[in-house]
C-alpha cells in the first residue's frame, strides 16, 4: 500500500501554526457517508467523530456548529441560546463559500470567513476527538482542549 501523504490544507496550516500536536487519519471517503463512514473506517465510536456544520441565522450571518457525529443539532434551541430568530443549515454551495472547504471536507480550522464557533459542551468530556482536517477522507485527532484553545468556541447544549 502506498504511504499516505497528508494534505497541507488551510486547517493543517492553522494547527501547525498554533503548535497543536495532532494525529492524521486518512480514510476511504464515501459520498454522503458522513461520520458513520469515517467512524467505521477508523474503528472509533461515532460520538468521537465531530462534524463541522456551517449554518446561517435569519440575517444570513454564517456560524459554525461542532457536534458529535451521532447527534443532530436542535436549530430551534441553538437560535434561542444564541439570541437569534432562526438558524438553518446552509446549502452546500453557500457552506463552501463561507468555509472555503467542500462539504464532506469542512474543517472549523482555517475557514475562509471568520465565523463564530459553537461547540456542543459534552464534546469536552471526550479524551480524544476526530475532526475534519480540511479534505474529504482526512480527519485529525486531538484532545478537545486543543480545539478550545485554538478556536475559543462558545459552549452550547443543543444536541438531540
């Protein structure tokens, strides 16, 4: 098998610049497979795979939500918690425009636009998380404390 050469994405550059010690985890990407596929391919619990969701409020202001792979976001609760009328997921094209990443390869690190980041607080209870490294089929692992140090997210309880 050929040796994996990690992609040098905007996310990887941000992690390196911040001095984050992270693991690299390539896997066979499957269209619309989501966190279930990456968890299966890496042999980890899906709740440890953190999905990066790009959403917008009613004013079309973008935001990032980081959620356990096996949970959904209550957009109604998120809107209430952050003090807006509504929150909805972006279309793939809009998400790509805001983040600079293709859907399926969206990382919260190194996004094109600066956006507020909201983190499901129970993620902090995990010893290690797996999160997109900025390319389809490429996750990076780190303690959640490193994610908090670099992104300084707002903690929320909006998982269902």
